[in-house]
C-alpha cells in the first residue's frame, strides 16, 4: 500500500489499520480494501472511510478481542480520520455471493471504537462497489473474491434499503440536519440504482434526480446537494420541521415510484 487516497494523514491511519490487522489475523488474513465513496468516487475530507477486511475463515474469539483492542487504539489517534473508519470483517465464502439472508458480520460503525455483529455491509451494493471499484490496501484483486453482481440483485437490494429508511424515519421523533441531507441523497441513489441497475455516488445521484424526478422535489434535492460540505458541524443541528415533513413526503414518493 503506497498512497491509496489523496490524504496523507488518512493513508497513515490506513497503514496502521492494515499492519495491525495483518499481525492479528496472520494466516487468516486475505485482503483489506476501501469501498464506499473512496472507491465509487466523490470522497472528500468529510467522508466516511468504508473498508472491508476479507478473512479466510471465521474470526476466533481471540482475534475478535485483539481487533477490539486495535480499534480502540486507532480511535485514540489525533486524527479525525481515525474516528470515521467504518467497515466489516468478512469470511471469503460469505463475501463471494450476494446473501439474501444478510448474515451479520463483525462491524465497526462510523464514530465507534468497538466491533459489533451487524449486517450493515452485507449488501449487493457493497459487493458491487468493492468488486467493480474497490481500492486494494493489501491482498488480491476484489474481482477474484466476489462474483459479478447483477442489476436485478442491486434493484432488490435497494428496495430493502428503501424500506429500512422508511421504517427509521417513521419511528424517529427527530433527526439532525446532517441525517436529513444524507437521507435525501440516499433516496436519490436508491431511485437511480433501481432505474439504472448501477451504483453511483450520492452527488451523482442527486444531480440525476434534478432532471429525472418530478420537479416538485428539485428544491429539496438541491438543498441537500448544497448542504453536503462539512457535514460533521451539522450533526448537532436539528433539522427544521418543514424540511423533515418534505423529506418524509419524498420517501413516500420513492416508495410509490418503486412499487
């Protein structure tokens, strides 16, 4: 691994991550990769750092304990990048094909320092992004680990994601300005993938939505695009009631459009 991203400070965090993981996993280590925005495109200094570590076998209890200690150590680094790592540890036999049962993997959430079991990364979209666009930090090319992901598998996948967004929004009494903007652009990306069978960045999907969706949503989408810079300052700002109402209506529109 030389310079996998344009950010030297992030590259140093990634070097520490990969070195630590390789030491802990030893012969169980297969590969480490970036997916998400650093693979598909449009990553900036505020982006999550989405990773996948492929293992030959299931993690042992001892390996999980050692990885927990590694991630706590990395989180303590004096670098914002160290607090925005997000990814999963995946046995290669579970990574190879789209998994309709969506088994839970050992997962590090953005902003967390502890691994938990979660199916967050066990999706067709993650596999497509990793296989087609993944950045190799160490190990073999992702295409040797993952079978091609079909357009229909991506469409089925984003419909599940749309239901999850709708359920979350329906049960959340309030959410932040950042979450509101992310919701709008995530729904745009879901609609784009549903109609194209491809995966694009949130920004690209938002720009597509401005021309492809009903004009009534243009201002909401444009506001989300304009509000993307410096998202972490918006985590503690509550989204206004009017924009929340419009966002909920946009989700209803997306559900109807994909029905």
